[in-house]
C-alpha cells in the first residue's frame, strides 16, 4: 500500500517549513537513510532522510514552496512491487491506513523487541496520526489504570505542550504513541495558536497602515524568522515578569590577559572579549546555582550544567546558538566553538539541538558602540545578560581620579524564578571573574 511521506517536525517548536530542494524524483528507488529533501526552517536548513524503502510514486510539494505545515504530506512512497496504478483512489493524508486493524488495548501489550524499541520517530508512517481535517482520532479503550505506551520523545513533547497521552491514539508498533501522533493533538488543542501557513506574527493593537497614505511606504512581508522572533518575544514580554540589574565591570586585567594569551596561543587561536565573558558567566552560574534555572509553572528546573547561548545577528533577524557545558571548557575551546556556531548560524546550517534550550544567554552589542541596553529573555531560559561597549572612563580609587576600561552589563531576570538578591549575587560572581580572570583557573 502507498505511504505518505510527511513534512517532518525538525524540532518540538517547528510549525512550518520551506521545502528547499528535492534530491529525488518520481520513479527513484530510495532506501532507509537516503537523503531525499532539504528543508528550511526559520533558523536552519536540514537534510531529511528516508525512513522506509520503496519507490517515489509522486512528489506533492514543489521545490521552493514556503509555509508547508508540519505533518502535511509532501510525497507518496510506493511499496515493493507496486506501480503507479496503486495510486488510483489513494488520497494522501496525515498518515496512510494501518497494515492491520489494531485490537483494543484491554491489557498491557507484550514486551516490544529490542529492534522495535530502537525504531526511530518517522516522517513517513503507515498508521494514522491524524485525519485529513486535522482532528485527533479517538484513543483506544484502555483498562482502568492501564499503562499508556509512548516513546520518550513523545512523552517529553506531551509534557511541554500539556497534552494528555491517554486521549491519543498511538500509530507506532502495537499502538505506541510517537511524535507524529502529537502533531495532530497540538493542532486540535484550542489554546494552541494557529499552525502551518496560518501562523503569523501577532498583530499590533493599532494598525499603522491607518495613519499613512499607501504611496508613502513600502510594505515588506515578514519572513519566517521575523515572524518567529515577533511571536516568541511578544510571548516573552507578556508572560515573563522581567526586571533588570545593571553593574559596571573593569576590564583592565582581562584585556592584559587576552593580549598575552593571544600572543602565546597557537596558530588560528584568537580569543575575543566575548569568549572570556562566556566562561565568566558559566562559572558564575555554577557558583550561584540557584540562578541557573528555568521556570516550569509548578516547579523550577535547576540545570546541572551551564549551557550558555550567544546571540548572533543574521540578515533579518538573530539566533542564539548554545555552548553546552561551558563551565568545563577552556577559553580556546569556547572560542573555537563560538566561531563555528556563528558561522553555521549565518549559513542556516545549525541543528535544532544547537540552538534550542540552554540555561542562559549573552547578547553583546559592544562592538556596535552600544554602551547600555536591556535584552528580552529567551524562553525557556530565566535570564539574559546584555553587554555594552568597553571604554575608558574615569573611576575613583582611594580618593583619586583614575582612568580604567569599563564595561556596563545589564541582567534581565525572570522574577518568577530569580529574585533581586539572587540576580545581584550572580552579577557579583560574574564581575569577580571578569575583573580578575585568574579566578577562572581555579
């Protein structure tokens, strides 16, 4: 029976994407693991591999098509021995019909084989996740208190989205709930904002078009990245109670250390001030662990490592790739990783795992001459540090006026998770590492 190949969800937050390129055409034979397409999201471009083997019967979405909703059929795969005649009467939908009817689950199913446990989440499936109208099929009847079988990824997404797994019909082996099943569930959730092509940036309360003649401006439609930025940052400012703490840090010792290290470093190593700041922030998060948190409604998630995001400006937007376990990495490793992440971010080659999550972020506009600003918290994080320009300023030491290199930083905090004294404690630790970099060696 033909199988619908679906637009994959390349990350838990992805709602739509652009089908940038097909690597296959009608009639091509594909095997599991073959690259079949290239998908662009608002932040990255990724290759999509075939999950099943078969013959491409039909391509449903043309190259360059934007706004393709997650879980929408993009191609049809013919099974072994099938030809184009198998497509007669076949209507591609969120998933094809199952091979066999599934019995109602009245008791715990037999244990899955190791091979099935390792079966990956698929972008093409032979069992129903959602009907063509986007409605979730009713869950099978279960014995009272019966176990709900779901993949670890499906459980994580369900927890994040507040989805009741007991109300979902699984399309995986023996009725197991997989990621594809939850896409339909998210669409059917009334509180979930529109997905696919309907998703857009929030409209302002006052439409500026009402105040200007049409011939006095050019209307430029928002691309996917700008829509996502507008939507997420509006959500951040509406839902997260921000407060701000500002402190000055002297850079004299740091600049001397940076110069000496760059002179003695091997070829290709050039440390930036930002590399020092990433390490200082990571160590400060470990020293003040209560600031290394995320707000989770009825709990705080205390992170075990300092995963520090670095804001990277792109054409038309920005992205925050993450340096994982930054507290365990030296300056040279942080520098190399930061350069690699920034380069791939500008080329839109980052994987979702490289820019999603994190426990803290740094936004540095000092290189643009900005002395002071406040940054918007990037959920699910609870804090972000805005870094201004380092410059010579007058300071008073022991009653005498002197000149020092000074940098102003402002910490934006989620007041649900971080109080004033706690935020101040983090800045105190950060300042100590910045002003005396040798502490970073301890």
